[in-house]
C-alpha cells in the first residue's frame, strides 16, 4: 500500500507539471523596452539588460559608422532607407556596431529585435507583430550564413523583397556575416560561368547566391586591422579598464605577442588581451 501511495503521489506531481507546461503562454508584448528577442511560441520577449555600446567607443571603422548612421537616421525620421549587410573578417566589430546604433538612436524611437537563424522561418509572423507600431524596428540577424542544402534563407529573401505582402515601412533588417553572399561558394560554380555574345552569364548556382545578398541595399565591408589599428583599440580598452597603455614597452610587447599567439589582430582579440592584462 505504501508503494502504491508513493506511486500515486509521484503521478500527481507529474500531471501537475504537465498541466503547467500545456497552459497557453501569453504572447502579449511589453513595449516598454528598447530590445527584444523572438522566441517561437512566446513571441517578442523583452531584453531587460541590453548591451549598450557608445558609438564613439568603436575605433578604426569610420566609413562604416558614417554609412550606417546615415542610413539609420533616414529610417528613424521616416525617410527611405535600406536593409544593411555587414560582412567581413571575424572580430572586426560588425555586431558591436549594430548594438551601438541602438544605443545611439533608442531615445528617438529605434528598437532592436534579435532573430536567430533557426527562427528566420517565422519572419512573416515577426513582421506582423510590428505593423502599425509607432516605433522603428531593426531586425538583427547576427552571424548569418547558410549551407548549400539550407532552404530557410528563402524566408529571408521573401521578407527582404519578393513576398506578396508589402514590407512594413517601420522595419529594416540589419545582418552580419563572414560571407559576402551568405551562402558557400564553390569553384565549380564559377567554372560554369560562360560568355554569351561577349557578356558574362553566371551559372544558376551563382545567381541564386547573389540574389540573396543583393536584396540588402547597403553593404558594409570589414577587413582585418593592421598593427597600428590593433594597438589603438588595445589602448582604448586598457584606458577604460584603468591599466597602462601600449606607451609602456612591456604592455606593447605583450599585446603584440597576444595577437601573434591568436593569429589575429581583431578588435575581439584586443579586448581579450586588455581584460587579461588589466586583470593581472
């Protein structure tokens, strides 16, 4: 009897937990935030502590900053603007620049919605939530790339340009990627390119890749930093953390050795070195 009672008690607890899981989740959005994440089945979830990055703290990317600030300013003032693809070398500040744009313009109605690649299929539903809102929304897709057999990019293509539904005027997409065309490129596809009447005609595979990336009206390219730029970024982080800058020979040598060991002079590597050195 005791064993039966224990079993019944455990069964009751299990049923109670299942009932909690099966209860409908409220998808009512709290709009009193500047950043959100899309969660399938839960809707737009506010980010309580968004990563605030001052725009002037980002160094060695002045042309990219000027272009994205101009485009975003046009957007928030109700003028025409473009979707933006930030592509290039890893650790060069692509994602940080978008976070800095939110920090710069959030007090003027700009909002950021982070969408994971796996949730791109939900883009039409996400956009439906934003129609008619007074705020201006940037859909942020970070580190975006697709494999050759991944069909989810077609949802992105449709929202960017090509769906039967008109895109809302208060939504843009800003995406970052290490790939310019977001899809893998193979030598055999370029070998299939041919000349027709003196004109270059790309293969169907190349055309498919280009058709996705060209839907972003503005491309911003990011390249590896040279040694002087890397040291400038190191110094900015060391000053922020209250440590000696690379004017000190020991600090300079350590910063260069750190980059050599990592095989990269990126902004990410500069921050990682500064944290380690200041902590020491």
